[in-house]
C-alpha cells in the first residue's frame, strides 16, 4: 500500500514539473508573440533552466530565441549568444533521447554553426545530413494515415508548408540577370494561391518583389508601371505594419484555409520605413514630383514607425 502511495506521489510530482516547465515556455512565447520582446523570452527561459537544469524542452526553446535575439547586435555580443545556443544544442544531442527535441535541436544547430558569427558551415552541412528527407517527413505520412476533415486539413497545411518553401527558395535564388522576371513570377504565384488578399507572411514577399519590379520599371522609363507597383508594394508594407500578427495569422484562401502562420519574419523597423528608403533611389527622380508618387510617400510616412519585431522564419 505504501509503495502505491509513493508511486502515485512520484507521478504527481512528474506531472507538476512538466506543467511548470510548459508554463515557463508558454510565458516566454507570449513575450515574443504579444509584446515582441525576445530579450524577456530569453531571460525567462534562462531563469527556467536554473530551476530545471535538465529540461531539454527549455534548452531547445532557448536555443531558438538566443539566435533570434542576436539580430542587430554587435558581432561580439551576437557571437556570445550563438555560442550559448551551440552549447545547449550539443548538450541536447549528447544526452536527450526524445526524438522531436533532438531533431529541433539538430535543426537549430545547423543555423547556429553556419551563422556568420560561428562560421562553421561545413560542420552544419554534416549535421544537416542527419535530418530526414522531405518524402519521409511526418507531414507526408500524416496524409496517408488521417481520414476525413483531419486528412483535408493536413493537405492544406502541407500545401502551405511546401508553397512557403517554394516562394522562399525562389526569393533567395541568386540570378541577377533574371531577378525581375523571378519577382514577377513570385507575385503571380502568391496571387493565384492566396486569391482573397489575406497574405499574412506572404505579404512580406509581395512588398519586396513589387518594390523591385517598380525599380526596374523606373529604370526602363515606364513610369505608369512604376507607380502601379510602388502602390502595390506600399499597400503590402502598410498591411504588414498594421495588421500582420505573426503567429496569430490565419489564412482564409481556398487551399490554405484554416492554417496558421508557419513562416514568420524578423525586422527592427517598419516596412513602410524600409520602402521609403528604397524610394530615395535616383531612378525615381523623374517622378519624384509626380502627384501619385507624393501620395504614396505621404501615406507611408503615417506608418513609418520603428520597433517592429517578428520571428525569423527558418528558426520556427
């Protein structure tokens, strides 16, 4: 009877410990999602790790936020944060036996090793070889196993994931000669996939690519198209600054309906401000006094506030 009592007490202790660890992680995530304060998130997780020094869940989350917090910091400070993340990741891989935590740590370690501060890209490549192939990922298997609405939702989540990676890869594809052609393809793809204009994260892509198309049109003396694309870029910049809620975004288009934000991003200032800086390019000088150009500038100035901060997508 006494053995049963102690066994039950031990189970309660484990559940309480797990709940407290989850509460620490939840508080840290809330600082990021609600207050956009990654410093508080890091501080909360560090304190949590002092209380629970063997919690690999806390370590894994702390790895992620340490790497996101480094943005905008001097190189020496960023290196300290990256080294802390690397130390945590290596500890998880050496000691943790829980698959999901290990894979997350492995994923984040690849980014930490390959960061400009650490400069260990070859080590990151070797580590990346241990990650699963796309065709044996859990998302691919879930659509084979689920039924009904659960299966359909998984299809939408997979489409969201694969589409996001397609757009990111196209955006990062380095082909200077065809850059504008690629930008035009990207905005067309997004318009087709997200027909209702509720772009969420993809609005960031629309903002950037429309501004590149506008610059190309200006250089080609096609000023009507320049204004048209600047206006589209401006609309997306303002929408990001005023409506985008990071993790809280829910898509409503046919193929992504009901899926939440898989991809988020990081910035230290508003996108309206970024576009205003881009519009200082001398290619726009011939239309700088144009009424439509001035109207776009005036509208952007209303929203050009500094301090926006979002999570960088690859580390999610």
